[in-house]
């Protein structure tokens, strides 16, 4: 991507990490990595090479993502930084390039949801179980496109270690949220101090210098300076209002498993044990749950079955079940070093685990160990969409490192046996309420005779026949499979052919150029890949209509000049009319968006005997300008050109 800038606006604002496709040793991929490293060195940007670790983990352990600050990254799991009270939220590659060039980006202020955690975590229940249960228990888009503030008593928060908070915040993405923020408290401060002791005096891990100097970002001095500044004691105003208030009693939780192939289906592991679901592969990988503490938890499950469980590396740890492959990859080389020092890494290798480099691999469907047709996998990762970890005909489950380890030993989905149900009822205690301001989260345009100014080159109206993809939560892996995402030589023609492949392989033969793609609710949830928008454009489909959108897809659409509009009524009418469910169907209905009047019109049926219309939100001149320029890349180029002329 070239946007016309000769240098990074602020090289201290940018960090570059190579973590995707790190197993790819092809000449083309290595050359790409080499060019990125050269660019970072030329611009004076901190750079972390392939194999060093996953970017989110590096951002936390290197002290880039710091409490009370805002950090963004071009990956959907940037929410993870909320685990250390750093407001983290995803951007996309075009946004990143814009920030490099200008130091700025654009935002829409989201509604805020308070998630109140009560009670304390029982023994044997982890942060992964918390977020898996939240995704399963509140699975009707309660927090879709919200910023989440996690709150709780001191006793409650003291039962959630920072590594567990990182896992919870990481997977608020799967819950549909834009961010998940934990408080600055004694648990976090003590964790920072411990990390400063562990990492603070080591040499920096960037390629800019190899001199052994004190680490400037993760140091005890920085922590004490932070604590001594009253402005850093960030907390919500006592009178703050929230769009929604959700509550969950942690003491009522047990170990949970999500799936298959959905994070919105959560089942207590004890119930799945009764079904004796055989597995083929187990994974302890990804930015969610492969820190040293997670590796230790998995190793302890193996040690518990040896005759000498207190030994760092027992000689008689059980082997992986026959027919099962168990893959492990650390979140970073620093986390692996800690695990090796404790003997945890070696214990898993001794049991037969297969090591992978620190980076993103099976979790994003790349490299060694992918699921094949008909296989069942259980993973400590964050996402189990159909086809994401390999074959679209495989079955993927998500669970904690302990459950993954126990399943690898037994060969079926099973728990480690640490959890003891409380003597009282184990019924989940949860609640949800909405404030009086909740309606403002989804504004409805009022009837108006006024018109929106249309910029030169922007269409006043756009219309086409409706092709209906009848499903909610169609994710970016469904729209554009991950296995194509990092192939730089994919042409628009090929992108058009594989568009919606993991959702419906018949989509390319049913849809036509000029169609209006209509789908259900939360369309485009999942990863930050821009190809989810550009593949639709490659099919010459100019607009997507849905009941609601995942925010990252909406952002990608604006940045790449794909029009989107939310019309829940249309989705409801289509489902009323077409009761026989199909993945994709031509409807014969006609849709038109009168952008100048902020109004949509639907003609139902080939003859258009029934026609109705409604107002929608105004498409402002700022968004029009980006789309007229062909997307954010063209907009930034134009702005830089204007600035150069004015100098």
C-alpha cells in the first residue's frame, strides 16, 4: 500500500511485530519480512521479528500497552490490552497506514456497557471459562459494538489474575464488543512490578540495538512514577450512565467449552464428558492462552497423573492419547523462557506435545497442524468459526488450557478434575438491564423533508436486486477464508470466486454483479481482515444491507468504499416471506437507497406489488468524501497532497 508519505509521522507512536504466517519459509515471505524490517530500521520504528512472539503479547510485556493509555493494532484481538487497563481496540491495515502518515485516525463513539462481576472464581475455573460463559450466556448481541467496562468488588477482582484478565479482554472481540477494560488496581500494579523485576534489566528485544541497557518501558521507576501522578488514577465518574448493565456471579461458574464451530454455544465440560466426544487434535497456542501461566496449568494436569507430581519434569508423565496430536506454541519467547525455567515446557514435550514457533499459526488456519475433514479439535485459542482452523468440515471447540490438556491425555473432551461444585445450587446467576438511554445506541432517523448534500462524484441513489444470505453472525472467515488472507498474489478475480466460500460455496454461482447483498444480524464479525469488504467489491456487489454489522466490518467498508446500511425490518420481512431456509437465495425483491433523502425503499416480489420505505441514518459528507476518493488510502493521499501544496 502506498499513500504518498515519505516518512512515519511519529516513529515513537508505531511498533511493528511479525507474528502471522511465521511458519512460512518461502523465499517470497522471507523477502516480505526483510522489507518490513528494512522499513522499520529506516524509519527508526521499534521492530520485533518473526518468531519473537505474538504482537499483542509483545505490546503488553514490553510495556507499550500501558495502563491509562489508548493502544490500537491492526488485528481484531487488540481488545486484549484492556486486561492491563489499557484501552485497546482494533483498526485495520488502511487505518494503520493512515496513522503512520498523519498520526491520526477516525472514530465513532460507541455505547458503553458495564459488566459487573460478583463473587469469586472457584478453584478449577479460569478466566477462559469466564469469557466463554459470557459469550454463551449473553449470546443475543447484548454487547455488540459496545465498549465494556468490567467492574467488581476488591474481593472479586482479586480472584482474577492479570493473565486471566488478558484472556477475558482478548475474547471480548468474540463477544462482539469493541473493547473490554479492567480497572487499575492492586492486582495489576503487583503484576507490573513482578514483570519489571523479571524483564526490566534485560536487553531490549528490538533490532535497533543489542546493548544491555535497562528496559525503558517495563521498569520499577516507570511504575512508581505512574503511581505518584494523581492524573493516572483513572476511574468512571460515580454518576456515569451506561447503555447496559450486565452482571455475572463468578462463584456459580464451572469449566466451560464453546462449540462446535461457535463461540455462542457454551456447555459445561461435565456435560460434554458424558458424550465421550473423541478428539483428533488439541492446541495450546495463540495470544489468548499460551502465556507461561497457561503452559504451567497444562503441565500441572500432566504432572498430576504422574507418581511424582512435585518434580519439575516427572519421568512418568502420561503420554498424549493415541491418535491425538497436541500442538503448543508460546505467546512469546519470553513466556517460553519462563516456562522452560520452571520445567513446564519440557514436561509437555516429554508427554509428546509438538512445538510450534511463537506466533500465529493454527489459530488463523496457517502452518502445521490444521484440522482436516471430519476431525475434531479442542483449542485454547479465541475463535472456532467454521473453516478457520482448517477444513470447513471439521469441528472446533474452545476451552481453557487445563481442559485442553486433560482432553489431550484422555482422547475425549474432558476436564482436569480440579473443579469441585459448590454444595449449594450451581445454577448460573446472571442478569441484564438497560438504562433509559439504551435507545440512543441504535439511532433511528426521524422523518424529514430535508436532503443530504451529495458530493460531486457520489451517487444520489443506489439500487439492485436483493440476494439474501439468511444467517446471523456471518464472520469474516465465512466471507473471506483466512487461508487466502496472507497470499499477496491473489487477484480480484480469484477474490470474487472465493467470496463467501466458508459460508456457502454456491454463493458465486447465485449472486450476480450489481446485486445488493442482504444478510442477518452482526454481519462481518470476527477478524480485522479488509478482504472481507474488498472480496465483496470484487464480485461487483456495491452495497451490503444487514440487520446489524460487526464494527470492524463497518470500518473496513468505509475505508474500502463499500456502502453499508442497517435495515432490520428488511431482514425480518425476508424471513417472514421465505420460511424455507437457504444459505443464499435470489429473491426477486428490489432495494434502493436514496442517499440524498436518507431513505430506503423495498419492492417485494418480482412485480413489486408490495412496496414500503423507511428513513435511515444520514450518510455524512466526511464518509462520502472517503468513498469518492476510492477509500481511506485515496483520501489520505489527497490530504497529503493538499498539505504539500500549502507548504
